[in-house]
C-alpha cells in the first residue's frame, strides 16, 4: 500500500517536473529524442530509489541533478567512442566536472520556453505540434493524448516519433526565435495553446484531467 502511494506521488511529481527536465536535457544534448530517453531513465531511477529511500525534500532538484549527470555521462561516453565529439567538449570548456556544471545553471524557465518554441515549430503539422507539446511540455502519456484526440494510441505514438524526427531532419534550433521570425513563430505557439485549452477538459486515466483536442 505504501509503495503504491509513493508511486502515485512520483507520477504526480513527474508530471510537474518533466518539462523542465526535458528542456534542460535538450539544451545539453541538442536532440529531443535523446533528451526524452534520458528523462525517462531519470524517472526509472526515481521509481527504483524513492520507494526505498523515500521521496527527497526537493524532488524537482533531485530529478534535475540526476538527469544532468546522466547527460554528462552520455557525453563522456560518446567522446571516448568518437573523437569528433571533442569539438562539443571544447564548446563546453572540456571541464565537465566543474565548468559544465556552471553552464547548466541557466534559468530553467528559459529552457522550457525554448522547448515550447521547438515543439510548436511551423515545420510540423498542427496535430503533430499539439501532440508533441502535450507529450513533452504537458508530461502526458501517449495513451492519455490518444484519449484526448479520440484516436488509437499507436497513431499518437507514430505522430510524436515522426514529429521528433522531422525536427531533427530540419535542424530546428533549440532557441527562442529572433525578432525577424518572432511574430510568425509566436502565432504558431499561441495556436497550439489555443487548441489545447479551447476545447475544455476531459477525464483521461485515473483522476487526472487533460485537455481535449479534437481532430480538425
């Protein structure tokens, strides 16, 4: 019973913190798919450790610290496997243990904003933008998003995977657009937000509430 309650609390904490974690990891590794994999690995670590050690006083900081360490370890492994990552190491001052930690202390909110502009990029279709934003910013599962879209779960899973691949293929940068593109890009973000909130609320799994997004 206690373990079940802890898992429920972890799920609730993850919903609140996942966007920040994924955003910070995306800044580090510059790839949404890799960032999400690292984030999920961080969640698994929490699910394994917290039922034993109990939930830390600041779970968000714990998740962020573990996620950053996993990203740094991955970058180190890649550097050892392939010398071409030396350029990446050099851009981070090559001193991972000290200097990189300083660089990673940028405002988390800025990272989330960059991630929102990335997931809402106009290179993606409207439905792909909404699905990817719900997945990465909203922290919803593919099952919950499928419930909101009133489509099968594999359809949403494919939509999210294809969206991430398209962003990578188009080399969409992890950044807030400059003034020349800001108006156009902001309209895309606002459109996604409008679609997520305009259709009201609907129960999904358990006691959670999620946005209802209708196919257009």
